[in-house]
C-alpha cells in the first residue's frame, strides 16, 4: 500500500501547560473521506493544526506523502485548509473572488500578482461550491452557509490534493450541509485526501470512508464505519453507557 497522503505519528502537544495530545497517530489516504470525531475538548482542532504545522510538537512527527515535515512552526504547505468560520475576518472589505484568490498565496508568494490561470482556478473553485454568481459580492453580505462555501473554495483554489476542514457543517442549514457533504465525497473520489472534524456522529458514520475517534489525547479507535460497530468504542470515548441513545443511534446506522 502506498504511503498515506498525510499522517501523524505519536504526536504529543502541550498548550498553556496542559497536555492536549498524548501519542496521537492518524493516517489520511488519497481517495478517502476521513472524519475525525470525539467529545468536546478532546483536541480535534489541535490535531488539525498540528498536521498543518501551525503549532509546535513536543514530540512525534507529521508526514506529508511519507516525508517528515518537521515538528516546529511552519506553513501549511501543500494542504488546503478550511478553518472554522468564526476564525475569518468577514468584516474585511473584499469580494468573494478576492477572498478565494487568497488561497493561491501558497502558489504565488506574497508579492507576485495573480495571472489568468490563477483567476481561472478561482472561477473553477467557486463553481465547484456553487458560488459563481456571488463572485463579486462583498463577503460581509453573505449568509453563514455561503461563507462556509467561500472558505471551501478558498482551500480548493490552492490546487492541493489534500483538504483539511475544521467543523465545516456547524451552524449550517440542512441543504447546505448536504451540498457540502456531497462535495467532500466527490473530491475524495476525484483523487484527493479529505479530512474533516465533525460533531455529527451519524453523518460521519454514514458518509465517511474512515472514522477516527479522538479521546483522552489519542486516537482511541480508527477504521471503516463497519469496523467501529463495537458499542464499547463509543461508550469509552464519550463517557456514556453502552445502552445510551448515542451508542444505539450509531449502531442503527451501521447495521
């Protein structure tokens, strides 16, 4: 089997004097949609930022297509990243297409002006998330769902075959969730490696190729949805009884 597109090997991360990740290991493969789930405060965002090289590691290594990318601070490299919506400055006076173009900075550098091919990439990315008609609209005028699609288009504009998304469905209406869910599956089938964090366990178990469970600072279970049918996996990770509604709902969608 070929090397994973993106991998964490025994990551240990301390923040503000507290251990957040404690030996977390995870592999993301080309052609697959992987969902990272876990209880609130488990460290899902910290794990994503560690993969991106945005926070320092105490120990462990992140590999990009089998090559270690170091444990210090650094850019996200060839990874398209979609942060949570509240992390973006939506009051900034820019149009939709201008924001999406900022996703090309990793290719252009800070001082080179975008050319025809760059704008074509922006247009293609907007079309993929069905936002072409909003290209010239100020971002401050967008709805929550439209803003999320802009962030996805911005990540796609980089042209990377690895896409990492932090809680992309939070606060969205059902049609937008379905649109994005279908898009993420399509991107994976088109040869990308897609990793997303989510609180929606049922959606993760029905839409993902693989699911990884983050609990107590480490990946406590990982596999296909069918491989995660054991109720004890979920009871232990979320601190509930095996007969709880949460566990029963997951077993129902796996069956």
